[in-house]
C-alpha cells in the first residue's frame, strides 16, 4: 500500500517530465554493457569478499533516449575480465529482452511503428572475447566454467534477433 502511494506521488510530481523523441531520430533499441573487473580490489579490505566482485554497468536507449541504466555488483566472483564482461552482457540482456517484448505489446496497441526498430536489437560490448563467446555457436572447454544461467541469451543471437557488436572502450 505504501508503494502504491509512492508511485502515485511520483507520477503526480513528474507530470511535466517525459522522453522526447525528435522527428529526425530513428527508434532503434540499443544497449551498452560494461564491467569493472574486481573494481574494489586493493581499495578496501582485501579479505572482504565483496572487494573482489566485479561491477556491471549497462544502459538501454530507444531513439537516443535513455530508458534503463544500472550499476550493480555481480553476484558471482569472476575469474577473468572476459567472464566479468560476459556476465555484464548477460545482465543487460535480462533487461533488454523483456523490454523488447513490452515495446512490441505497446506497439500492437498504439501503433507507434516500432516493428523495424525492434526487429534486431544491437548490444555494444567493449570486450572482444566476450563478444566472441556470445556469438560462438558452441561452448569451449575454457568457457564452460561460466554458470549456465549466463548463457541464456545465445539463442536470441543465433536466431538473429540480437546483434552483439564490439565497440571501443573510448566509445562505451
């Protein structure tokens, strides 16, 4: 009940806020995923397990407007930079794919003509090995240690619904 009241107060207080889509912007749905491998190592207490966890960050844009952004410690301890980046990519996909389904439902009702924009999503990742692992049709012996629940999005890549592209860290 308190949550509902907070939501209503938020909606009333932000009536004049919204997303602006210019007439020249294409409504492409794209995401950027990144990870900070063991980012707190040496900064805080080395014996604290959270110091060796990596941090995931991602943002999702539609037509250049930010829809979702998040920064969160990963629940598992990654043993390599590639694994931390792959986990970040997976966490981003967990947000992106349901958002695509929601936008399709909205498009069916309001006819925003989003079909072309939602046909293929683009996710940018700055780690070439994570991109290679995501787009590889088979797992390798060196990557089977990564928990299986991080591999769920590979079927969407195989079907051509999502395109994972490498992007320079400077452009991330």
